[in-house]
C-alpha cells in the first residue's frame, strides 16, 4: 500500500485514545538474530522477525531505513519488530515443532494522553527498546511490589485464550501461558500473545545498556501518568500474535517458547524504529481516526 507524507493526515490516528493497527502479515525472518541483545553474533534463541528487509544481526535504524521493503502494511514503516516463536514439544517423541503463527502479527500504535498532556512525540531516530525479561519464570515481582517498573513490565504481558463462540477476554488479562489441558478445553481458536512496550521516555537517550532504562511504563501500563524523569510521551506500542495451539489438541506434550520458557512469564519483544521521524510526527500531530484501520 502506498503511504506518503501528503496522505498521512487521512490515514493515521493522532488524538487522545486514538490508535492504528500496523498489520505485518508476512515474516521477514525466523532466525537466531537479535541486534539489541547479541549484536553481530547468533542470538541465544530464535525470533520471528517482522518489518524491514534491512534487518541483520547488527542492524540499527539507518540499516532498516535502507532496506528495500517491509513485511508490514505501510511501506514507509521500515521498523523491526521481533519476539520468540512458540514450539510444541511432543511428549512421545521429544521432538519440537514450530506452532503456526496465524496472520503474522499486529503492532498497535496507541496515542494515549494523560491529564494535562498535550503532545505525543514520535519515536526519535535510533530509538530501540525491549519489553519483557527472557529470564523470568514467575509473577513474584508484580505481586510483591505492584507499582514498580519491574512489576508493570510483568503486567505488560498477556495471553488471551481465543474462543470466538464465547465472550472475549480483555487484553493483558492473564500474564502466564495456560497449560496444555486448559488450552485444549477452552482455547479452541488458539492463544494470542500480547506485549505492551513502555511509552514514557527520558527525552535524552535513544537506547541504554539493557535497552530498557531510557524508557518507562506509565502508571497503568497502557496509559496513565509517566514517572518522574520520563517526561516525554511516546506512541504506545503493543504487539499481538496469534498461535494456532488448537492444531495440537489431544496430543500429549507442552508448548514452549524458543527461549525455553513454558510459563510465558519470560515472553519478551524487541523494537527498533524504522520511521522517518518527521513523517511519523506529522501523522501523530494531525490525524484523528479512531477506527484503528490504516486504510481509513
């Protein structure tokens, strides 16, 4: 789809509680690559990668912008979005099979203001960040210190049980991966993995050593007030991926992500902006579409 600066105002949303869905229907890669955590070398586990064809083991914003194409719906979005894939481990054979990723992935851009705020700032050139912690296997941080950034990070992970004949669950309702028996009995249309990124920025650094400390979550994870030291509001980035767990109904085994996590507490995602900053800022400032559809 052609998406130019001249038509940005008719395509993207830019008012309080506005949003748009960036559809990324095809993967640009499935590989042990992670330029944020393991730059220049093979990463510790595989990732499903969406976005710019310029993605490599050492890519940054400049390399993404130089890519020939993107697997996402808007050709001006050369960003990179990646998460660990899900596998099914067959109990009888011990073999792993990758679970089908249905419809690629969606990257939502939420434009949520807190009371008194008047501006959302486009991702600056070079912005990169990670949401989630690959090493976590329980919910203890969120239970013991519910308002800390570590707790908000755990609450930013969700696993939505899909059954289109039943009532829909709210986003970020369940923070762990249901077990196989529950999935078989209740999630007839698969499981939707959800991940919210921080949307508050310190206004100075486009990265940090752990790819997290330069950004922070607002008080309600998806919205709310930004903490002290993080005065700049960014678009709220939210990943959705549907996994076809129903394909394995009745088969003995377990689901596990590529980082070895069967619990879901260690689910995580990475982002490097591939937008031209001025173009994205124009869209955020001037557009007022509440449908979420880029084509509107």
